[in-house]
C-alpha cells in the first residue's frame, strides 16, 4: 500500500465534518439595541427540469466514494457544470454546506456558472480580475 492510501485510510471523514461544523456553529455576532431583517435562505437543489445522465450520476457517486477528491474529466458540453452543482446540492443537504467557491479562468465561464447556479437556487456573487486593472 502506498503512503497516500495509508494516510487516507486513517482519516475519519464523518468526524472531520462534525468537528468543522461544531467549530463554526458557536461563533455568533452579538450587538445590543440593533434590529436586523432576516431573509430566508433558499435551499440549493437540483431543478426538477434537470435529470442527470447516467455518466453524470456515476461521476457524482465516484466523487463521494473518493471522499471529495478528484476532478470531473468529461468532454466539452457533457455537463461538468451541472454535475458539479449536483455535488454541491448533495453537500448542502448532507453537511449543510455554507459556501461554494468556483474559480474560472475566463469571464464567459463565470457568466455560464452564474446562470447555472441560479437554476440550482444558488445566489452567486461574481468577482472579476484582470491583469490590466
């Protein structure tokens, strides 16, 4: 057994998730004499109009089997964005995922992700950077 697999076997993924959630669950901002309006947070979910193809479902399952490690090596136009968002909705459901960070090399991909995120009931915040700024 190589060193990576030996180390990977010793990780208790469920305990890691519990520890992470507990670490941040007690941090609360407190202010006196202030009022705030709380907006209900939408629950990310796969749209009813989208049905994952068999290979996309297999990719989601394999990603979880690999304990959240790996990349989606799929052809252009095969639904990597949809597959990744399906994974994100599962993470939200299973571990109450709070933040999803997506980094894209080109602006048109950022806009593509934005459109797909909205379909999955996510509220993306976009940021653009340029070497010419």
